[in-house]
């Protein structure tokens, strides 16, 4: 059911939280800057993709039909550098393996798939057409070396997203690098003239390859239209990438490019930005090699608001994994208790059924719709699980509703013990009811020999498999 009127999001463009309103009722166009596939994504990149996944899930929770596009950058300066370093002949030899690893990583993190993952190299024709339009409008020009640049002096709103002052803009200065600092603001490259030993494509303005920024304008317009509801990425993309996207797109269409810009903060390591250029990063594979469940990293990320910096340490990840497994145990206890009651495993208990005066559903909606406040959602989940006034049916309903957004696979991790173990648990409970504790203890040991531990709690027997598995 559509309920989009409740959602508020922090818009980087206005620097304030705004009520979200899509261009079309109950439908959202959502663009995400995807990976540059010259290497494996590090966990700082993956934090951003988790935030964008929470955004997508929240939109769906509110009844929106989401059309999400995530580009795959398979031609860019870093890819060219890696191509030369490894002495490869084709860029696909670099990009295909890392694209595959990216999809493996997001699957392990339970990130929902987008509707489209367009490759830049398969959309060169559309990029060339957009550059031709910019040249025709006079907002782009060709340099002597054959490259094409965007003239920032022709776009009066340049710097609005990143809050660049006009005095910092270097009119006439040219920047051919794909990435650069704010202090280098100037005319940026749309098309890079052919260089010896580099991949190139033919175009009306000369052989070469696209600059980095033009790809997202092209793909956003092609797949989602001239104006997008939402564009998301990491804070490091605000300038120059997103600033340049706005300039290119609005110069060519004459329309506002994006209504809501959302940006996730950095994942830090030793209080510094995690980055491949600084060589201070970890991949998901590094976490797994140390015995961590990828969803423990997701749980760690959810414990911080997406607009807050998060300092990564192995101790923090360990605490997150312990917290996640305790949550799994608590959720499992709810499902097992419900199962045991329905199958009469606990006949000696008088199960009271009463409803909590607290409306967890309303509180959950209010919290997640307040700019995706996942830390408060997790706190509410724990409070709900501990509430004695809620029936098991209510708890199960809330667990499943919460996890549609949290994406921690709470129900999937429950898993009932095998029928043989369940039979022994039931038989043991019958002995305990008759106070035949010697026989009950004998069955407990038999259950343990099958690889399970049974704990007697006030809520009934809790059975779990010995050891942990990722």
C-alpha cells in the first residue's frame, strides 16, 4: 500500500531534511553511482551500497515501485592504469572479473538487485550524442589536442551542490583527470583524445574515450528520464562528479536533473578516510578470511546513521558479530517457542496472550521514515523482542516487517532442528513434566551427541546447533 507521504530525506542540495515527493505517485526513479571495476570494492564502498539498499527497501516499504539504475564504470583512468600495469590487451580482462566479484559481494551483504546495471562501454553511442548536443549549444568546446571540455562559465549554477564559491572557479582552466580536488575547479573533460596504447572509440569530434562524469548524465537520462527523483552516492562524489553531472545534464535538457541528492558518509580506518589511494582499506574477502559473517558488517553499518562517519576496527566488527548472533538467538527463540506451543512441546505452560499498548508498527514507520534512522530501528527491534506484553504472533509479524528493511535474514537464520532432535526434545519435556529428571538428563546428553544443545528457559526449551557458521 502506498504510504509515501510519511517519508523525509536529507537533501544535499538544500542541506536540510525534506518531505519526499516523487514525480509520479507511487513510483520512484533512483540512480546510484556504481563501482569502477579496476579492483575489488572495499568495505567503505560497500557501506555506501548498504545505505542505498536501505533507501530502496524503505521506498518499497512505503509502497513505491522503484526503478533503480546502478552504472558499472568499465572505462576510466584507473582502469587504463591497471591495464598498462598488468600489460593486458583488452579492458574486459580487467573489468569482467571485478564486475563478477562486485555482484558476489552485494549478494553476500543481502543487497537487493537494481533493475538495471548498464555498462559504460555499451553506451558509448549515447555518450557521443550527448556531447554533440553540448557542443551544439555552446556549453562545450573542442581543444587543440582533440579532447572536448565543458565550459563551466556557461553554467551559472555551477558549484551549487558542493557550495563552491564563484571566486574558487577557474574559468578557462582545463582539467583532464577524472578525479580532482575542489581547489582545482575548472573546465572538465567530456571526451579524451586518443592516446597511444589506450582503448578508443570513433566519434565526430575525433577518436578517443569518454571522461568519467559524462557517463552518469547519459545513463541517468537514457534509463530514467530528464529529471530523476533520487540520485545517491558517497560524500566524496559531491565534487567533482555530481557537480559535473548537474552541469552537463541541465545544460543539455534545460530541466532540473535531480530532485533529491542523498550522500552516505565515509567509513574511516584509524580515523582517516578509507581509500585505495591511501592503501588503508579492507575488502569483504578480508573480513571473511578472519571468520566474519558478511552480514555482521551490514549489522555494524546499520548501527550508525548513514550521514555519520563510522570508524572501522576489528574489535567493533567483532562486537557487531556478537550482537548479530545474539539477535539471531533471540529471534530463533521466538520462532521455536511459537513452534513448540503450536506442536504442544510445552504442555505444562499456561501461555498468556495479551497485546502491548505500544504500537511498534507505527513507531517503526516513524523512525525509518525519518531519514532512514537505522540505529533507532535496531534499538526498537531489541525492545520489541523483550516486550513481555506482545504475543508470539505479534513478535513474528514485527520481526518480518522490520527485516524487510534491515535485510539481516532474521527468519532465514531460524532453522528448526531436525525431526529426530525435535522428537527427543519433546520426549525430554514429558520426562521433565513428570519430574523424571534422570531420564530427562539422559536425553539431553543424547541431543548433545547429535550436535545440538538444549537450554531450559522460562519460555520453554531453546535448541541450537553447536558452534557458529557463517
